[in-house]
C-alpha cells in the first residue's frame, strides 16, 4: 500500500470578535504551549463599555435595595420588586458580556502545537471568524493509505499496523479507521 501522513489534530484558530491586530506574537514554525498568546486585537472602546456596564449594575443595585425597602413597607407591589430584580440581573449579564468580549481580544493556543501558518499581520483588521493561525499537534500523526479491495478484508479496526516512512523509519500503531466507501480519486 502507498499512503501519506497527516496530523491527528490540526486547527485554524479564528477570531471570535472584530478589530485591528495590535500584536502578532508567533511566527510560522514556532512552537506554542496551551494558553500561549497568538495575537491581540485592539481593545478599542471595550473597556469603556465595561465601565459603563459596571456603573449600570451599581445603579440597579441601589434601585433594587430601594424597591425592597418600599415593598417591605407596603408602598410597592411585588411586580415592581420583581422588575427591579430583573433589571439588576440584566445589568450583571451586561457586565459578563463585556468581560467576555474583553477577554477575547487576546487569542490563545488551545493546545501544545507548531504554528503551521500565521494568517494575520500587525495592523490587519479581522472580523469574527477570521483565521489567525493554523496549529498542528506534532505529537501524533496518522498514516493514511489506500487499500485494494482484495486486501481490505484482512484489516480490522484496532488491529496492528506498521508503516515505513520516507526517512526509512518504521512506525508501529493501530488501525484507527476503515472507510466504508472507496476513494474514487
């Protein structure tokens, strides 16, 4: 059989938010650890929006406390107290959304890998879904081979397998997958 090797795990890390790249921390071919910074997106007005959201929480807390006191004294209906609670919960959710958006300005490696490609440069504008870097886990590779129909019956998933690489190295492993259909190519 003839075949080739492919990385078992490979991913294109993408931006979750839009903005301008203010820092590109990796180069093609460099190694990264899980959590290492790959790039940074301009914080822009996200910090101001977070401060605004926190101020709204403080306002809603005061309104809620006042509604509680007035409800206790019988000057407010239960529905008005419930509305104050809902507004406070909504304001807290707004803070959480802003904190998440701010955290997404730093793009990090999801696992230990080699940077196969860097898709952005300093100053580039990205939108949500834009590719930042392609990462390849170099710990595990798969050997993918085309098997003649006359030989396929001899193979079993989890059966032993071996391959000789172009470097002359011989590798041993297990059969991970057998397709149910032939590759017409």
